[in-house]
């Protein structure tokens, strides 16, 4: 039973040799779906992440005083001072509490609307 099953499986998986009028399949035809899949993967994944990083860097470069921001830790506040690599944020209006953050810790600038 096993030898019969193996024989049928071997015959089903072996490709017939090309005849005198036939050409063997070319490698480009076999690789085309893989190349297309990698192209789609690049377009949707890598290119999208690059655009998001560029948008975030632009937002950090345009950071200015009195912007309402949210940090990556979820802290909300108002920008008091922007320096080279750090931002001073007022987080409590009543007690005048200020915190220093690395510029990269700013997640987003909140809109006024």
C-alpha cells in the first residue's frame, strides 16, 4: 500500500521532460510572482513608514512656543521653550509645573479645534 502511494505521489510531482518542440520554463516566468509580491510589500510597508517618519520629523522641526502637545507617554501640556534637543512643557497651569522632555518624546501637536 505504501509503495503504491509513493509511486503515485512520485509520478504526480515529477514534471515531464520537455519534448523536442517545447522549451523548458524560464526562470523569469517563475520568479515574476515573487518579484511582484516584494514590490507590493515595499510600496505598502516600507514607503508608508518612511512617509510617517518624515512627517513626524517635520512636525518636530516646526514645534514652537504655546503649542499644545502630547508626549509618547500620554502627558498633555503646553510648550514653554524649545531648545536644540529638548522641549520644556508646562503640564499644570495652577501650580506652574514644568517638565523637560527630549524632542523625540513628542508624539503629536494637538489641534485647537
